[in-house]
C-alpha cells in the first residue's frame, strides 16, 4: 500500500506516460492503449520517488508540506528529504 492520495499517483502516471486520463471509483482510465508493464514501471518509479525512504528503504513514509516544499518524512527512521513538486 502506497498510502498516498490516488489523485497524486494518477497525475504522476499520466504525466510520465504523456496521456490524458481519469480516475473512476474502481479504475484508472487512460486516453490511449498502454501496456501494463509500462504502467507498472511508472508506479514503481513513483514509489521510489514519493514513498520509499532513501535511508532505510522502508515504505513507512508520509508527504508533508513545509512552506513551499514537499517533504517525504520516514515514520520508521525519522529521515526526511525534499521531493519534486512539479507533477
């Protein structure tokens, strides 16, 4: 479980795949045909960038807004780092 807003993940994946799309109650609908492996690759990239702690490699993190920056804060080891916000 990523513990992120589905809209945040959707926005990231759609931008990375350069396609329009939307989120329904049970599915993500994309504007063109895309292979499952390409979508899974982008979700894994999202997890590395916005979920996994860079220090302890655990997924026990949360996104926190501090001023103008988004920070990923690890609940397991206490580490924190900025993440890109231009998605």
